[in-house]
């Protein structure tokens, strides 16, 4: 009977949401031989293409052109939109995914039962759809803080910021997480007066504390005014012009009240799930705070429904969404026990310098050592890396956390090429390559990767049997200084 019911469904797999997770899930499912339908409410590409990774990284690059005088600031918005459109046309069009063999349907999906949805298009037409398996990739939307007056003024979120036609002279950003810090630094570097307001005690509060330690002086040097430990209590239109007035209270200054003004207010205080009005309760899909609960394979409380990407509330990164989606699609189609491992997810903030981490952070390593665990942090200041000096970026640090025998547990990097360097560390961790093995790697000179080689050499030197070396030196009548070298003195 069960097999008969499955044969009567319209598709093997229906993917709801055409962002990073949805595109990956649908492409994986169809490549495995499943009849696949992709349902999207707006445009394919999702947050990454339209409001996140693509436009924000374009802004970072274009801001450097403005700073160097190679691009007029007024021309930046149009150039940014052109780059975004170029990537969409290359990677995210419906035609590209239909060519893979799937069907693409535009409209809003809502569950009507455990194995059925209804899709309503822009004209109000509806279509009932059944499937063996569903993969929910509905994504998130900007989360708005409970600030008095916010609903009465004009403000921007990442969903509107990149549609701007002109760059403001004064920008106030509410939230100093990755988005706020990236966009704040980029705008400050092209002459915008930027104020960052963060409720927590440090910037980048979700990241390794080492990031904030190195980035704070950089932001201040770039002209960004950073207010940590500060809570915005009220926003309103200023009395003169179109500017915004913000009232904030500083916890560190005995409750000092600040009055701030800006031409544009950008709210970057996190993400909220976009699952309301999707009928999840009709399908028996459990949630926590609106985010869909899943197991390691992406399966929800409804065994016919999987979820992947930001809608799960775990690791809100495009590459994490892709990894979750592949695991969910493989399990949904083949029942193969594919699992998502959050420990393998790299985290990168694309500031100058970049901040990156993978696995155990420096703070976690310090706590582990305090508990007597076998963890050591190997560190290299960029002032000791020739390529960093020649490039004029000697501020930052490379750190790797490892056991005494060299098993790599994690890395924290603050460097101009930190995101690229992290890939090498990730490959080493995934394949159980020891830290000493990195030290034996022959890399081109001068490169940023040579910094990882130096960290590996540090570990190798720490493991040398100094006593035996000194004994051998005496037996061979060597005439140099006593054998042994400090890991800090490597070349």
C-alpha cells in the first residue's frame, strides 16, 4: 500500500526555496535521477545573489576602487547592480536549472498535509502538488529589533541597502556583526562618516574574540566610530532634512545617553526564519523559534520532509547551506546516510584584513588548556611573514590549535588572505594531515601560505629530541652553538 501511494505522487522531490540551499538541493536531486520540482516565490539566487554574499563582496571591491580614485563614488551603485546581474545570469537563471532536467515553478508554497503543498502564483492561481520527499529551503529575512519608533521612519536592511541609488554622507549601522562591520568599513574607506552601534561588549560578538582584538584598531584608523555596549532605545526623523536621529544608552559609561544623527540607518541585527504562513503545522514539522528542527541528515519531524540552509538556524553561511542541502538531497533520494558536520564549516568576515576561523577557536583552546586538556596554540604574527610585509599588511596573526602530537583542531586567522588560507587548513583537518606535515610542505616564496608552513615548522621544532641532538653533536664533534632552536626563531 505504501509503495502504491508513493507512485501516485507528482514528483520524487519538491524543493521549496530557490536560494543557495534550494539550488544545490534541486541540482543534487535531479543529478541522482529524481524527478524534481523547484518552487521559488521571487527570484532564483536568494539572499546570497541579491542581498548577501555577491553584492556585499562587490561593494568591498568597488569601495577600494573609490578609495584609490579609480571609480567615482556616485557610479558605485550602478556598477554593483551590474555585477550582481552578471552573476545571476551566469549561475542562477531558471533556464540553467531547467536545462539540468528539473521543473522550476514560481509562487508561494504552503503545506496542506504531510505530503502535499499548494503553490499560489502572483496572479492568484493555485496548483496542488504532491511528492515523495520535500526539501524545505525557505531561508530567512532581516530580524528587526524592538526599538521605539523604528516602524515610523525610513531605514534600510540588507534587502534594500544594495538597491540604493546614491551613497549617503553619514551612515549609522545598528549591529556590529559580520554584515555591519564589512559594510561599515567599506563605506568608511570611501569617505562616508560611519557609526557602528553594538549592544554586546565587542564587535563581531559571534566570532573568535581575536577577531575583535585585531579589527577594532583597524576600524578606528579607517574612521569608523564604534560604540560597543550600546543599546538603541529610540529612533525618529530629525527636525531638519531627511536625516534620522537615534537615541542610545551606553552601558559602559554609567548609562550615558547619546544623541546620534545620520542620513541613512542600516539595521543589521541578525536574521529571522521565513516560515510563517507556510503551513508547517499542517505537515507536522517541528520548529524552535520559527527555525525548522532537523537531524544530522536534514530530516525534520515529518520523515518525508527535509530542511537545509538558513531556515534551520544553523551556520547561516552560503557554503554551509550548500553542504546541508547536498546531505539532505542525497539522503532524501538514495536514503544514503549522508550527514552534515558543522565542525567542518569555515567562517570568514571579509574585512581588511579578513577574519577567518575553522573548528576550535583560540578562546575554546584557552578554556581547554585551563581544564588540563591536550591543546596548544601555535601563533605567527604577520610581521614575521615576509609576504605580509611586502604587501604592506603586517598587522594580524595566524593561529592553529593542535594537540601535542600535531592533530589540527582548528584555526583562527586575521590576514588579508585569511579566507583563502583557511581552505588549506580545512583540507589538512579533513584528511588528518598533521601540523608537522604542513611544516614539510614546500611552498613558493614569498606567499601567504608560507605562514602555515612556518606554523608547521614551529610544531616540528617543538618535538625535536634536544637532548639526543646535543649528544650527537658531542659525538660528531660539531663546533656550532648548542643544538636546538626556539620555535619563535624559525625562518
